C-alpha cells in the first residue's frame, strides 16, 4: 500500500512539472517575433510617375535621291561617324554618261554662242554705219540671244547632271551613331526608305503623356529619376525640357519631354523606362516607410460619386512587450514613404516587419531594431 502511494505521488509531481513546463513553452511561443524601427523626422519627395520609351535626342533618316543599285556601303549598325563621312555609293554609270553628254552639249553651245557673238558684233558696226538694214540686224540679234539662252540651258544641264552624280555618293548630314541600316550591297535603293538612320546618343529623351490634372504640378526644369530594367540597381537623372502648350483633344493629355545626359551610352533608344518627376519635397515631417503599414481601402459617397478612401495603420510597441495599432493622419504618400501629420510620435518604436501577424495587445518579441535613414 505504501509503495502504491509513493508511486501516485511521483506521478502527480511529474504531471505538475510537465504542465508547468508546457505553460512556460506556451508563453514563449505565443510571442510574435517582430523587427522595429524608431520614428524620426525626415523628408518625403512629392513626385509623379510615368512610363515611356527612350529615344535619341536627334535622329536623322538618310535617303538616296538616286533610285539605282547600291554599289558600296561603308557603315554598319553601331558605327560612329562624323558629319560629311561617306555612307554609301549608288551605281552611277548612267549618271556619269549624262554628265559627259551635258558637258559636250555645253561645249557646243559655247561654240555656237561665240560664233553668234562675232556675227552680232559685226552687225552692230554695220548697222551703226547704215550699211545694214534694220531687218537684217534684228535677225542677227535674235540668233545671238537664242544662242545665249541655249548656253544657259546647257550650263544648267551640266549642273543638274553633276548634282545627280554628287547625289550618288551619300554622306552623313550629322555626326552620330548608325542606329539602323536597311540595305545591303546590290539592293535597289528606294527613295521612300532610308539607307541608314543616324542617332545622337550623348543625350537621350523620354516622351510621355500627362493628364490635365497633372499639368498644374509639372514645370520646366524639374528633376526626373529614370530607371530601366537593364540596370535595376541604377538610377539616371534628367530634366523636364518640354511641356506641350496644348492638349490632345481626343485623349485630353499633353506631351512631356525629359532629357537625360547619356555619356556612357547605357540608355539606348527603344528601351522602356519608368520616369519619376520630382514635383516638391516635404521637409521635417514624420516619415513612415510604406512597407511598415497595413493599408485598408473603403468607399464612401461624395456628391453622388463613389470615392475610394485609403487608410494606413502601423503597430507601435508598448514597453517592448505588446503592441498598439495606430491610424495615421497622412499628409502625402509616394511609392516608398508616407508623410505623417499625427498618429505616431517621434521616438516611438513602430513595427516594420511581422506586423501582418499582429493585433492590439499582441505579445511580441523584438528580434531586431533598425535605424531609420
């Protein structure tokens, strides 16, 4: 009997210890691990976001005026060229023959004009001495004037043929880079299709459309931050250089140009770019990173229209043991941060990681504290 009682006491003690250990473990596991950050003052950038395609600052299509076969091509895509450099030569045998014929016709016209000049000078003397009738004099004068007109026509024909011959040698109208080449040697040049396209890439531009609502916030000279997929960790800076004075009557939007220095030629025409135009800066304001917030969207009626309302909440620690949910009084929101007027105070600790698992008075375990930059 004594042995049985001792066994029961031992079992009860073990059960009590197990329950106590279970309670301790339960208390530890019920705390939600979070990372926190002290609330500080900072600045929030006001901006407008757009998308657009990158284009060369200047782009020139170079055409052939001579519709004949391409005899030589001296450039390829990516080549750097200077103004006046030879790009291509068009087969010009027919034009060269035309030049020779025009020069021969010019020589004949000059000889004819010289003979007419001699006859005209002789007629002037005879007519002045009354040794020639008015009718004879007028006939010789007319022949001389006709010869001079033929000479002028022959001179113009030579110039035209020489111009056509010059056109068979295609040169660069500007310095730049060959962005596109549409022909190979032996192809028939078509005056409707350019031989090459020359681009200048020391600076590039982005064109995009802005709504009527945004126009009041945009101004010439504003800074723009540009990002492209090719360089995800890099940002490029440009300036707003053009705001269209008129809106498209169909879209009710205005064209905006941003110009970007591109010395390393990283930005290439045709790239898709994201543009963030900086319209202002809010200084000395409480800054909350958007990733620390919980967003809540609701609807309300205002003047008969449905208005979307966005509310932002954060969790603030209480004695580093529990949290309290706070609603933020928002001044401005951009894609990264929120400028806050009220709801939290400088020096408080807000949860920046793990907040999705929290509610009011949830016990927490702080596993890290970040410094707000």
